[in-house]
C-alpha cells in the first residue's frame, strides 16, 4: 500500500489529458448525425401525444404571432406619439 497523499488542486477525473463531462461529452468529433429511422411514425405519435393540449398550443402560436406583429408595429406608433407630443410642447 502506498502512503502518498494527493495534494493536487484538480478535481478527481479532471487531470491532464482528461476532459470534464460537459456538453457534447462522449460524442465523436466529425461523426455525422444520425437520421430518424421512422419520421412519419414518430410525428404521428407526437401529434397523438399532443392531442389533449391542442387548444393550448394553438393559443401559444396565436399569441406568438400577435406579439411579433405588435413588436414590429409598436415603434412606429411610439414615434408618431412622441412627434405629436413634441409639436404640442413647442406650440406648433
């Protein structure tokens, strides 16, 4: 048995030449991504699973569209309001 103590500040398993277990750990570099084997079947099962949540998903899609439209239009309204306010303050 060895009586040596490890006074290193490195965490166990993270010595020189070893990688930590972060995102992408264990993935081969340069390896192509796997393709779905049964895309249609998987899509059907996903839609079946989402069936009870149809109304919520539809509402979220609608809300996202409305939010995007308002985000594009709002600066124009703000500009018009500020121009009118400045004209009112200057007495034109």
